[in-house]
C-alpha cells in the first residue's frame, strides 16, 4: 500500500496560536454573527471576534483535522465574545480542545437540551464527545487561544445552532462570568 502523502510539520506559536506555514484562515466579525447574541443593538459589525488557523487535510475519516482558534476579548452587551458553535455534520464525531492562552468556557449541548460548561485555560484538555454541540467563549481580558483536533470527515452543522441557539449563555455578572439560561433557546 502506498501512503497518500509524506509526513509534515507545522510550527505553532503556543501564545498567539499562529501557525507556520499558515495554510488557511477563517475570520469572523460581528457582522458574520448577526442573531447569535441576545442584545445586538448598536453593535459595530466590523469588530473582529475570532480567527481560526487550520492545518488542512482531506476531509475523510482517515485524516485528523487540526486548527487553532483565537478569540478576541470583548462583549456584546453582557455576553462575552464567542464562536458560532456547531454540531458535527457526522454527529457522533468527537473532538479534543487544548487550552493554550487566556481564560474561556467551552459550552456544550445535546439535541435533547442537556448542557455542560467546562473551563478552557492553559493546560486544559477538553473532550467533546460526539453528539454535543460546542461553542467556546472568551471570558478573560486577553485573547483566548486553543488547539482543536477532530476526525477529518466530521463536517460542521452550523444551521441547528443558528436556528435554536444553546440552552445557556455566558455573561459578565457582578462577580465575573456567569452561566444563565438563554430565553431564545428552542429545543426543536
Ligand atoms: C473548532 C471550531 C472553531 C471555530 O475548530 O471550528 O473554534 O468555531 P466555529 O466553527 O463554531 O465557528 C471546532 O470545533 N472544529 O470542529
Ligand atoms: Zn467542532
């Protein structure tokens, strides 16, 4: 059997999340996230929320997709900057997140409305089991940086979360980050 390609190395800056060589980048601004935050009155759509730097490989079950995500510090009203969040299109595909910099929360939810919130910070290794939608939230005042790895054919279903939201939101409370119910959440 002939291997499909030769081994290769990518250099990652563990502080900034930048990859060398940089092979692909996705950028999300507030204007790309309309409807994701509860109170979007007067938002500046041009504001950068997060970037994802990928190590692209074929999207097959033989490969492992890897990327770093860098979420800027900031809020929309009381809600911290966060990723869109998704289920995997192949719903049972799991994922690992390694926290590299900053202070965050990993919000997860099942289709049935069960939810879990885990910390992301340097040294955290979070396991996102299949069937759990996941979103990361920067609750600190510096960039939140983490590395993610998942099976190549997982794919991303953004539509379900865009329509229904997560059962909970992470907001700035009087004494720091708080997890509160999302009044707009719809189970189905
Ligand atoms: C991550 C996410 C990344 C950005 O690599 O794709 O943090 O979040 P959204 O994809 O929700 O915009 C991952 O979970 N990949 O499967
Ligand atoms: Zn994922």
